[in-house]
C-alpha cells in the first residue's frame, strides 16, 4: 500500500483502475478496506480511477498526538494529488 507524508502524519492509500478519478472518503473510524468490498470494484468496472485512503488514526495510516475530523479534507486533497489523480 503506497503512503504519503503529510505534515505530522503518514497517510496510506490505494489507487485502482484508469479514467476519471473518484476519491472515496470513509466515515469516522471506518477503514478504507470497506470500499474495496463492493463499491470500488464496481466503479473501476464502470471506467473510473478509484482512490481510497485510511484517515489519520486508522491503520495503516499513522496517528498524530491529536486529530479531528476537520483534518480529513487536507488528507484527501494531498492523497488525490500524490496518487496522480
């Protein structure tokens, strides 16, 4: 699983397929693996490039000393940029 360094945290992500990119963001506490069961494969079959990532504090991403949900947007944007989407 690729990783990207973002300030004080390491974000783990995956990229599947080719085409127009879609970034799937998990809810609080949910691992990105949940997208891999049904949603991501169907989007890839439909011709999309799918980017998933584990939020801060959700393994295998690292957990900084203190984090909040408002940090998710920068994590998603950086993961999207680093994955080439």
